[in-house]
C-alpha cells in the first residue's frame, strides 16, 4: 500500500465530518424558522403520575364532601321570596335554628311576599337587617351552629344561596377569617377576606363538617357575616313585635271598567277576581262581586282596597259592603293576619296550606317542573301519590325523597273539576 492512500483516506473522512456538521446546522436553522415558538420555548416537564393522582383525589374528596353536605343541609334550610328583588334574585334562604323558628337577612326596605301557611314574622331587626320567623314544626332537624373558635386560616367553606329552582350549594375558598372589631352592633360579625368569588347577600355559610357559621350581611372584597352564635341567641330570645300586623280578607281584586260595573249593576268599586279557599270570606263573597267599601272606607281602586284591607285588626269584625248583580249587600267577617309565602324548593311553586283540605298554589315558576306538569295558580292540591296532603312541608319532603326522573302523582281541584297531574323531578 502506498503512503498516498492513508493521506487520501484521512482527507475524505474530514470532508465527510464537515458535510455532516453543515447538514445538521442547516437543519437546525430551518427548524428555527419553521417552528419559531417551539424553538424558543423550553419544554415543560409533564406532571409526575403521583402529582396527577393527588390532584384528582383532592377534587374527588371535595366533591364527595359537598354531596354529603347537600343531603344534610337542604332539609334544614327554608326558602322565601323577598320584594323588591335583590341583584342576586328574589329568593333568600332561612336556616331553621330551633324547632319552630328560622332566621334570614331582611333589609329595612324589604318584605316577604304575602300569603303562606303557618309562617309568622316574630321580629324584624331593621337596625341589623335580620328577621326571625315562626315556621311550621317539621320533622327535619335544625342546623348545628359552630360553638368552638372559628378557624382563621385559609380553608374551604360551603355557601347556600336561594334560587327559583331551590337552594344551591357550592364550595368557596376563604383566605382569612377574623372577628369584626366593631362590637357595638346588635349582632356579632365575622369578616372573611380573600374570597375567590362573590357571595349573594343573605347567603348561609357552613363549614365542610356541616356546622352553621352565619349569614352574609355584606359582600365585597371583604365579606361580613352575622355569626351563627349571635343569630341563634337572637332567634331563641326574640319576642313578637307589639305593632299591629297586616291583615288579609282572603280575596284578590282588580280595577273595574265600565263594562264590569254595568255587568254588576254598580256605580263604583273594585271587582273580586279570586276568593281564597279557607279564607275569612270564602262563604260570603265570590268572583264578580264589586266591593264598594271596607269598614266605611271607600274602595274606588285596588290601592284603596289594599290600604283598607291591610290596616284591619286581625281577629276583629270587619264590615264589607258590596254589590252583586245590582243588589247591595254587606257581610261582617273577621280579618286574618297576613302571612308570608313559602316556596317549595325545586318544584317551582309557592303555596299555602288550607287546613283539612290541602295546599293552594299561589304562584308557579315558568318552565319549572310544576309548570311543565300543568299546575296553575289557584289549583288546590288534595293528595300526593294517593295520600292526603296536609301541608307544604309534606309536599317538600316528598319531592326531596324521590330520585331524579321519578314523578309525583298529584290530585288537584281546579274550579269545579278534579284532575290528576304528574310532576317529574329533574
């Protein structure tokens, strides 16, 4: 082998290596132009399998805790409609703190809608914005208030808010909790900082173990909460207000145009559109009658009638003068105390119990299960699954007990007809 051969082989090797280096550099340059973002961004390591499992386990644990809380809390809170409506909606929750009393946030300019069975306003602390209600005794237990010191550090709590479809429950992260330094008010306040989301005025706050922490007084960057302990003290010690309560004559009216007045052969008054079953005037008045006065107070329009009816003294005799087909008549009845409405959570109705008869539907939520089943305002629910319906509480418990997709069979009275409807839980 000649000496020229090794020199030639070494030169070829160097040329091959240079060619490979140039090709790699060209490929890298082309990749940088073709995929500039990927080239500039460092690759992020994928989460370790144990980290992914831990995150999923924490989420599943929280979801399981919320499902358990829903079963425990929902039977312990009532739902009422407030007027005027709040930015968060018309409905507010009222935790049952004793066997026959519940508490809710009610501002000075707010009131509960009228006409509901067995609910009585015990006291309305307008200085604090809290009201205590007498509610029908029920089988459901009361909420358990927090008795130990409130945890101050970061944690999750459960928020219960009112909607037209019923109460809703969701978790909420709280950065820090502290007692308010202002102790001059009628109720003790907790202040919650660092909330991850807005909370509705009047919402109920619970710990994840089911203890009642309080009701939201004001929500913002820092949310103040009436403490459960002070609310319980107020509920247990509240005395009925001595001021006269609004009264109810058991009828609904509308302004009468000339055609209605001619039909009734009356010159003035408001025409009755509805007479409530079980009301004080059930056997005395009927739709189409024209009310001319209440205790000598003329009722020339609906506002005048409402003022006259509302200011009667419950239990005292009230004289109503009216015209029926040209015949002037009068009756004396005893007005009853006006009571607040109760919403049957989830079903989409508001109603009032008619003793020994059933439940009268006084409002139906559009698109709710009751509306889809065909229930209407004024219907009288007589039985549920063949059993007599004693009160609203029985209807609420029955609806909560059935599974989603299962229907409750209701027997109702509408005008002079009897119908059977199926309300499906969804």
